[in-house]
C-alpha cells in the first residue's frame, strides 16, 4: 500500500480508502471487512450519516477494541449533509460521534454540497459551518472538507470559499469534466479524495467484452485506477466492497502509483481513437457550451453516456446512470432526454453542430429503463 499526504490536513492516507456504504449485510461482515482492509494497509475509513447503519456498525467495531491497530493509526471520515442552521449541525455532529464511539473525527465532510442553496448555507454566518467551527475549536473535529455531486462551477466556488481542507468528488478516465476542480484544489493544497472509481467510473468490475478487448493487456478497472493513481494531485480513491473478498481485486493496484507507462499510454490512446472512429461527427466533446436547457436536460451528461455506450458498449453503466435522472434529486439532477421539446435553444451554442434533439431521443431509446436510485436509497 502506498500513502500520500492528504493536502493541508497533513494526514498521510493510504491511496485506497474503505468506503462503508455496501458492506452492511451484518455487523460481522462489517467487522471482517474492516479487519481485512486494515491488514491490507488501508488507514482511512469513510462513512456517512446517510449510509443506513454504517456509522453504527463501524462504531461497534471501534468500541469492541478488536481492531488490530490503535486509534491513532487509522483515520475516520464521516459525512453529514449541509444544514440551513447551526443547531441541526450541532446535533448531527454529536450523533455521529456517539454512533461511532469516538471522541473526535479525523475528518468531517459536508455531504453532498450539490446546489447553490447548499453553498449559501455553508457561507451563511450562522449556518452549519458555525457548528463545524465550534467542533474544530473544541477538538471534536480535526479537519473539514466537502463531498459533491454538483456542477463544476459550484465545486470551484465551494473550493474558493477557503473553508475546506479536502474535497471528495467525481473524476475518472471516462469523466474528466472536473479536472479544473482537481487543479484548483491542488493549487490550494487540499486533499483530493475520489468517489468510488470502480462503480461511478463505469461499473468496471463487470466490464463489457468490447471494452475489455480494447484495454488488453490491462483490465478496464486497472487502467482507470492507474489513470488516477498516476496523478500525484490525487490523494486517495474510495473502494466500497460488499464483502472482505471484494477488496482483493482493487488492492492489487495499491502499490502501482507511478507515472503511466508507455504501454498504458498506448492503450489509453487506443481507447480515444476507437471512440473517435465509432462516433465520428456524432461525438459530443463534453464542452458543456449547450447549457442551459429550458427543460433542464443535462445534455452533456446524457451524451457522455451515449458516447460510452456506442464506443465501448458501456450500456449497462449508461442505463444505471441515465435512469437516475428524475429519481435522485440534487444527487443527479436533470430531466430525461425525452423531455426535449426541440426548441432549438442549444443548437447554435454547440461547436460540433450536433443534432442535439435527435441524439437525445436516440440516447433515451437506448438507455431508458426502470428507475435507478442512489446506492444508499436502495
Ligand atoms: S432543443 Fe431540446 S435539449 Fe436543446 S435546449 Fe431545447 S429542449 Fe433543451
Ligand atoms: S455543446 Fe455540443 S459538443 Fe459541447 S457538450 Fe453540448 S452537445 Fe456536446
């Protein structure tokens, strides 16, 4: 396992962090998964108030004093949603500490700073950050950051408040929109924690054959991890196993954090060339210039899913993400593509001159299906 400095927090975190949203089958499974993670070198465990019984089960493991290391050798992050007032946040912080059987949190993340309203709450004088500041002052919280599923402009604005020491965000080989946020966070010496690269980065544990063939001799999962770990600005990647056994595959790559090799670069170029060849003049370049859409369709994200489905057969992943539109609130905002009224507003803004309404209808036909929900709503 490699370790990296988590920005200005000065913590040294393992390059993989244990996410605790999927291992909740039983307290015993939780305990075994944590024990295996620690044995494999993970020293950062992440939970959240919103992850069902995750804090409680993790707290029981901590209270049992059976962990093979002492408290100073592992770091706990919990995440709490932004609140409009300080009192609610005071209560939430105390409840998390109680459930976790901890007298301090290494890191507290504002969970899902996803909207401009959330940012207003965070910036408000007597808002939730007042309670967070008190907890920092009296030692119950050591470091403060935020997680986000919001748009790039919002993430940049949140980073620019200078209220936070780390950021937890989406950024993967197949989704590089947030690169400017990575750059800004690194410039401000923030820790950078990537949300679930295997799942959100393409459901890469179960890749389609087309993608596997294109990535050969590497696996798609391996290439995505290598793409992220070769970037020294990034501190740690979350891995969310449902069982201890599911840690084995990702942690094979935990020592491979050097620069991309010439062979890896060739394969990444092959992926790019293949996408260009398959999509031709229908490729959405992800410039985001078409927004806003009066029907609130996240045109670039819909067309990103189309790009990936056509080029790499990432259709299951596309369906999983596409069917979260209209079903996940501010965690995955936007209307489904069939809401397009063909008003034409977006057309002059697209430098690729794409026939956006037609491509949206095509994407809807390919990816529509039963509603998908966020993992911890299931
Ligand atoms: S044409 Fe469709 S996608 Fe484009 S702005 Fe109008 S409603 Fe939105
Ligand atoms: S403007 Fe065109 S190329 Fe750019 S994101 Fe929108 S649809 Fe894609």
